[in-house]
């Protein structure tokens, strides 16, 4: 079972780093001349790309984990419905001796 | 409903990106008819002084469940010149994802805007048709990495 808390914490940390970057960019856009802002933008392109790559990666890992959890939940619900699993037992199969 | 640009802002997006600007995407639960929207409002800003795009009764931001605004920083936007079709294309390098959006939090469009320090300075470029009936699953806006989200001719 994927550790959703670990993955969620990673997503939150990545989003927080991006939010900090965005806040900095908004402030600089207001304060700097157009030329100065362009130079600042050029100097921070690698940082912008790296932060977005981290956000995308964390998001992807979280979505993949949710897929596994949903798939497992559906599988279990089906098995409970058809009676091969007792709903009161977590994963114990009936009919095994 | 289609993809419509504010007439007042036509041709500006490429210039904004070329100047180092960021784009912010705002999900909408309601948007005015194309003809009304593109003819514009008192101002081109997202909101402010009762004159912005979101100040109009027919345009409503969707803030329910996990919907939020997504910022695309300048380095993650590609401007590409298409000499075959005589266009400039604006391409968002990353898709926007909203995780596990609860049912009954539908959207009909995405507002594409120049980002800034507040809604009073964020200029709206246009509205992009994006109809989603939410059901608890993730929502992903897949931006075309070849054709881009907007073109200027």
C-alpha cells in the first residue's frame, strides 16, 4: 500500500517551493524595470524549470498511488459482493479449509 | 462555447511571455457567451473596482474542492515561431493537475491570464473552453505541446 502521507508531504513541499518562487517573481515584476526583470528571469530559468519538474513528479507519484488504492478498493468491494471475502475480515478469504 | 480572446488583448500574449511574464490559469464555473466575453469589459484585469472580468455576474471562478489557480512560470512556457503556418505559438510545457476533485464542482472554462501581484494587475488574455463534470477523480488540463494554447498571426 503506497504511503500517501509521505507522497502528500512531498507534494506539499514542492508546491510550497513553487509558491515562494511565484511570490518572489510577482514582487520583482512590480519593483524591477522591464530590462532588470528580463535579466532576473534569464538568470533563474534553471531554477524555474527544476521547481516545476519537482511539482510535476510529486503530482504524478501521488496520482499513481491513488490509482493503486482505488484499484485495490474496487477489487476488494467486488470480492466482498460475490462473497469470496468476508467484509469483517481484512483480506481473509473464505473457503480455505 | 469556444476558445476566445478578449479583443482588447489580441496579439498580446506572445509579447507578455517574451518580456518574461508568467501565465496564471483560473478555473471558471460559469463564463459569459463568447460574443459577450470577447467584446470585453470596462477593464482587462481579472478583477478590481467592479470592472474586471470576474466582477461580471456571468463569470465565476470555481474555488470548490481542490480547484485552485495554476501558475506557469516563464521558463516553463515556450514561444515558438511557426514559419509554415506564419504563426507564433505559446506552449505551456506542463499540464495542470487538480487532484481528487469532489463531485458537484464542475468547471466550464479556464481563464488564461498574465500573472501579477494581485487580480487588479493580472491581465486576462482569454477564455479556454474546458468542460468538466467532476466525480472525485483527478482533473488534468492537457496542454498541446506542439500546437500550443494560443497563437498569434
